[in-house]
């Protein structure tokens, strides 16, 4: 069971997968009393099961989706029942977590940090949602701000394009095939589970690796 509090008039209790609200209290009276004793905006985790993870860039005050289009709020504290000391929140990182629907808004709950962000990356993300440009221009602005040079090598008929990226934090340049939404379709190097990643996520993982092993099958 998961409890979200501080984002609506009453705490909201969810099933262990976070998908279904079961009301403003549970049948566990000890859990109800525990939740009532806590203050502020927080999440309580009693049990987790069959989670559908989402990725977000978690900054100090907001979480940004990997398309760089939308922001989510997130709780200031996460408690694991029955401990009353909150776990350390993973801010300034690319994180995996779950989405809870608190009142009228979606709340992101970060659970697993994938990579810490440096100051330049944080600064680039701070205002990215407010810029007027849409589509791939938004990603290109982000790449420039974090010091990555890029070149459009080819535009394909199926609304895909090939980019060549040159990142000073990586040992050599690399190529990616992306669709018009910035989602990765193929890469020219070895990386696990790149499908369905967005370009900003891929860039973070590549920086984490530092060095690349190129593949021969990237032919477009």
C-alpha cells in the first residue's frame, strides 16, 4: 500500500502498484494513525508490487519528463512504514519512479536514482519547459546548453532523422536514429535497452558510460 499526503485535503491511499485509489483511509488502523502523525507533503510506502516505472529529471523543486515538455510535483519526504525517519530524496538526478494521481495533479515519486546531474545539466533543465520551441528544436537547445555538438546527417521519409553527436565527456562521437518526438529508434553503439528512451535520457546514460563500443549494423 502507498499513501500520498499533503497534495489534497485528505491523504489518499493507493494499491501497492500505485494505480488505484482505495480512499482516504485504510482498514489498517495503525497505518492510519502513523500517517496522521506525519506532517507536510509526503509519501508513505507500506508495500510495493508490479510497479510501472516512469523516468523523470528530478530537480530541487520539480520533476521534468524526458520529453522536456511537462513538469510534475514530487513529495518532500518519503517514509517506509513504520519508520518515522524519511529516506533521502534523490534530487538533481535522472530517476525512476511512479506516478500517483493526487487530486487534480500527477505526483511523481522518485524511487531509484539512475544518474546524478551536474550543474550545467541542472541549469539547462531549469527553464527548458518554458521555452517556446517544440519538437526536436527543444532537444537541440538542450544539447547545446550541456555542451554537446550535433549534426543532422539525414532526414528519412518516415519522420525519422539521423543525428551525429559529439560530446566532450565521451571518448568518441556517436549516431542515433530518432523520431519526430525525440524517441530513440536505433543507435550505432552497444547499449542495453535503449528502445523507448528519449534523446535526453540516452545522452545521460552515454555520459555515465564514458566510452562506447560501436556496432557495424547501423546502416540508413
